[in-house]
């Protein structure tokens, strides 16, 4: 019997007009390269005020047979959106990424195959090429955070990669997180690292060409510092 896996995609005011076509294209490429895995997709609209149309949803429902759509009124953040999607994901395995599918389909297939074989939590690991594609402020913060991670006992060094997967034990841990925005990944891995029976491992992943990352404002940074203190203490 095939394993069942859902991709969980949060969505907030997507900038690309063809974002739904990108999802369909990437979803199909991934599906075609998986053997013994039934692939579904859960899209979570995190309070978008623009960019998500009925036409988009009609196409997604038409092209993806196992498709679930979740929506609510106010923007709550990526962590909150993913918890809603994961909670309604009825599968053996769950993988999340961003609405623009920034990682290559080959990377996603590799992570999925590793996850189904090893179970536990598979965390994408970005190599040095990643730092060539991000603003300087984000580069500095990312490098500092990776150094900090070594001191808190998490067995992977890249907690903020936006491609992760987990089994249903990981699902239970993920649903215990409380962080609504950027550091939800870190909180998830801190919780998981405290459970000695849970396997956590890195899978190398590659970004697609042309992916552009936004700058992180100081207001967001201050909020995430508060979240960091809350998670640790």
C-alpha cells in the first residue's frame, strides 16, 4: 500500500500572478518522481487581502485531485498558518514549503524520500550558495543564528530553512508550537530535540535560480528576539 504525504503551503498576498500555476507545475514534477507515495496538497490562506482569486482556486482543485483549502480572515503569520494546515493534514507524512516553491523539485523529492525511509524529522540544509541570494542584513542574522544554535543542543545547524518534513510523531510536536511568525521552526526543533526518541537529521537542498528574499525589518527582529527568549526560558 502506498504511503500518503501532504505538502502544506502557507499563502499570504502572493506577489507572483502565476503562483497557482507554479504550484501545479512543481507539484506534478514532484509527484512524477515519487514511487509508492500518494501526494496531496493543503493550501492555507493566511488572511490574504490580495493575490488569491477564485480562478486560482478553481484551477488548483481541477489540477490537483487531493487538494484541501483553508482560509481565515486576519493575517496571523507563517507559523500559525502551518499549524492550521498540519492539524488538518490526514496523512502519514507532512512536508511544508513556501507558496513560490523556492527549492528545486529534485531537492523536495530527495527530502521526501529520506523522510519516508527514515521517518522522524527531515530538515532542509542550505549550502553556502544561499548566502549569495539574500540581503546583507538577513545574511548576517542567519550566520549569527547558526552559530547560536550550536549552543542549544539541536542536532541540525540550519533551523530556518523553509523546507521541512515530519511523520505523525513530529506532527504532534509541531502542533505544540506557539510561535506565529519566523521562529516557529526553531521552537519546533527545540521541542523535538528534548524528545530523545525522535530522529532529527539534515537533507541538503538547493534553491531555484532567480529566487529573491525580502529584507527583515527591525520591528520584526525585535519581536523575534522576544520569541527566542520565550522559547528558551
